């Protein structure tokens, strides 16, 4: 179980860093579905990881990260449906 949690944690870290890096180098926009999805899924992975290891300060920041990503994705989907 520990190995699976570690893999989930690493995957989440890679996703969040990838989103930031791709945005920083203007490969994806911060309001793109890919950017938001990387942050959402990465944040969820990191929540799983930090809860398992009882790192609740880090859990908190990742919960906030996900709470920010969800409405942004919903807004983006709604915007695309109206077009």
C-alpha cells in the first residue's frame, strides 16, 4: 500500500509541476482545460498522499488547490458549451 501511495504522490507532484512549467514557458494557458485538469488531478493525488502520511498542513493547501480548480473547470466547460 505504501508503494502505491508513494507513486500517487509522485504522480501528483509531476502533474502540478508540469502545469506550472508548461504555463511558465507559455506552452499552455492558465485558463486552458489541460492546465486546470493537471492541477485538479495533481492536487487530488497530493491530497491522498498527504492524508496517508498525516501531513495535514500540506493536505490543506492541496484541498484549497482543488477547490480553486473545480469551479474554474466548470466555468470553462460552461463557456465552451455556450459557444
